[in-house]
C-alpha cells in the first residue's frame, strides 16, 4: 500500500459560503464540519497559487501572529498526507506543494482545471506529472472519470471545478440557454472573456443590476453546488479508502450586494467568503 494518503483538493470555483450552505449538500459534509473561511485572494489565479503554496483559505483568527497561524495551519498537512514530520520549512525553498509532493514524498501529481487563466502553460504548472485544461469549463464528472490511483504510489489531485463559476451552467445545459448579463462574458473560448466582475456606476444600463436576474444567478450557483455534490459522491466511491479530501473555493462571488457583481476587482467581504470542509474517506 502507498506510504501516504492520496490527497485531493477540490476547488469549487467562485462558490460563496452561503451558496454552499443553501444548497444543503449531502455528500460533501460527510468529510467533516463545514466551516466558513476566507480566501487570500479575490480571483482565480492568485488564489490557486496561494492554495498550491499550502495556504488554504484561512479562519481569520484574532489575537494571533500570522507566522504562528501559518505554522499551525501547515501541521494539518500531516493529517492530510498521513505523514509525521511535515512543517512549513519542509517546503523551502520552492514553497510549492506539488514540487514537494512529487520530489520528496514520491506522489504522482495531477491538476485538472476548468478556467483558462490557470491553463497548463501558466507558471502554476510546476511539479505536476500531468496538468490538463478540461475540454468543457463545467464538467467535474469528466475529471472524476479520468482519475487513477496507484496502490504503490500516493496521488495528489487538484480539481478546479467550473460548474459553480459564472454562468453557473450544468454540463447538460445548452450554451444557448445560459443567462447573459449585458457587458459580462462568460464563455471560455478566450482568456480575455473570463468574467472578473464589476461595480455599477450611476448612468450605466440598469440591466446590469436587475435584481431578479441577480437572484436567478445566485439560485443557479446554489443548483450547481447540488449537482457537484452528486459528482463528489461518485468521487467518494471511486477514491481508495486512504484518501484525504479538502473541498473549498478559490474566492466568493457578489450577486448585487452593495452594487457589485462577480469577483476580481472587488473589495467586499463576500468575495472572500468561502466554504471549507475536509476529512479522510473511511
Ligand atoms: Zn475562480
């Protein structure tokens, strides 16, 4: 049997904490207590870089120095990997989890991503045996179907899941049916099409902040969480028992609060608010 746990990080792109809670998922909370945490960044690329340095969304603790928090937070990787002596300085000098897992612990390391801003040509690709931008931006099931685990070597997977990203579309929904917000592009053919968000400036078309439409978009993200929960259940069935899974988001999303939509160039509590749940499969 592999000396360490398989470790999977599932990132539900743009999934806000309250969307996760309102979806009332059945499978994901089986891993452990669902926490509200905070992402270190408000959009996809820096947030994934941060995750891959080993700093998962934080709990915003008061009365503690950042260095002390990092030290404690890194010790949790011992539980995740099933190791005994991992600490922050284990990652020196690269400070990059995939490199450490591949070079030092002998993991096979894989990334399956949905968003072009973290495609295989970006510098995030270091330390991965395989790194793939999925054909569709919203098909977690295709990722799960391609996952393989070896009895000899532990596997690490980063799954960047796009169903929860704007336009919150399930894989069987035709792109013709996707909701459109004027001025916001959500089709992922080109990098510059990726929505990052924006704020209403007085005088702009009011269609941008149609409240009914924003509620509909929020409801679609909630529905996307329910769908992803069913796929996570398939992942639970497929992964060997010695697998540790962390499920979280790279950032939240604004649905009209204080005049904002989306994520990215937004300074608002809701753009950092993410779900966090983790545990080992039994
Ligand atoms: Zn993102």
